[in-house]
C-alpha cells in the first residue's frame, strides 16, 4: 500500500505438443495432390505450426490456377496431441489464348496466335506455344517450365524457336534467312517470394539468296 505496487506470480502448465498426422486436400479436380503438397510448408509427422499453415495458404493462393484456399485442423478421436489438416481449394482456369489478324501496306496480311497453360494436365507445369506470320517473316516458339523440378523448389525450363525472314519482301537488300534456337533456364528460390534464374540459349542463323550490292 505504501508504494502502490503488487507482486504477480504466473503459473504455467505446459501442455503436449500437437503433431500433424495427415494433410488432406479437397476440391482439386484437375490439379494433383502432389502439386499442392509441393507448395505446403507444414510437413506431416511434425509439430503443428500456425505460421507454417498460414504460409502454406499464401503459397497455394498465389498459384495462378487456384481461386480460393482455406484450411482447418481436425483433432483425432481418442488422441489429444494429434490432428489432421484439411485444405479446401477452389480451382480456376489456368490457361490463356490470344489471336490476332491485321493488314498493312508493307506487311500485308498478318496473323498471330498463342496459347499458354499454367497447369498442364494438372501437373503444375507451364507449357506455351505461339506463332506469328507476316509477308516477310514467319516464326513459332514452344516454351516449357517445371517450377518444382526438384523437391527443393529448383525450377527448370526451356524453349525452342524457329523463324524465316525474306529481306526482299521487306523491301530491303535481298537476302533470306532461317533461324532456329534452343534454350534452357534454371531457377533457385531465394525465399518464399523471390527466386533467381539463369539461362542459356543457342541460336543458329543461315543466310542464303544474298544478292551483290555496293556498300
């Protein structure tokens, strides 16, 4: 009463750690369970962590083919230290398609089309194809990327391209060229949100039908 202070005693009774028995997924019709598990930080057989569950929800939500992600923990009957984690997901279309047609004095009729699938056959892999054509040039390209080439999240991708060019149709010095290229890239995750990638591309160009001229 003299100095208006109190003594406080806190009694702590530690409980049992809670373990995760199974992680289940519901609502994924196209995407396989393995693809979803690759993006979950919480592991089966380990201690339950709310921060890891929230991180897992965030990673799943950032997938372009996921619309909604929720989770709940369910206690196992007869056990007070074991739970199952149930993720409920709602998928959304993961592909895109574009097409165009045009006409110009120099290009004449031009056509372009492309398609990309971010969840090819439910595997989580990205596959794309594009084609462009005008009077003086035609090109096509195929791209591929596997975001989980390894269990650690190292990605592997590549591309193959081909193009033909006619300089005379472009109204410049007469020559023709054919070019094909093949490339590969690999990506390393730095953290949950960022990664660093390296790539290498080989290109082969063939020139022919070259006319003589003064330069």
